[in-house]
């Protein structure tokens, strides 16, 4: 191993937390929901269902995961629950990954 002055990508003490966050963000449905919340701001479950084309149960399941991880927040108004992005690092993370992918020549296999 060479003696390098580069800092680690992730501090050892945070590897498990960072891996969990990236895993949660790595689901296509969750990324779609995060995109919708970023573009439209606060939305309720039905608006997310309509905009995503996903089933209500699936949207609710993924919103619960995103909420538990602290990526989105929920606000109740009567019988409706409204969701919004709750992690200011999300846009930066997504921009970094997207910019790198857009410079790659070969498309990713699906």
C-alpha cells in the first residue's frame, strides 16, 4: 500500500451510515419520488401516485423508508399527508453523480 495524502472517501466511523444512505437513494422508485419533490416542492401521496404512475401502496412504502432515513419530511393537514425534501445534501449528491455519468461515453446497461 502506498503512503498517500488523499483523505478517505468516507471516514471509517461513518461507512455503515453512508452505505445505508446510498443504498436507500439507489432505488429507482425512491429516486423518482425525490425528483418529483425537488421539482414540485411539497406534494401529498395522491399527487405523487399520479405523477409517478406507481401504486399508492408502493409510494407509501417508499415514502416511509425515505422518512425514516431523514431524506423527506411529512406534514399532516387534515386527512392528507404532505411530503417534502428534508436533506439539503440531496441536490448536490445527485448533481455530482449525474454530471459524472453524462461525461461517460458508454450508456449503462439496463
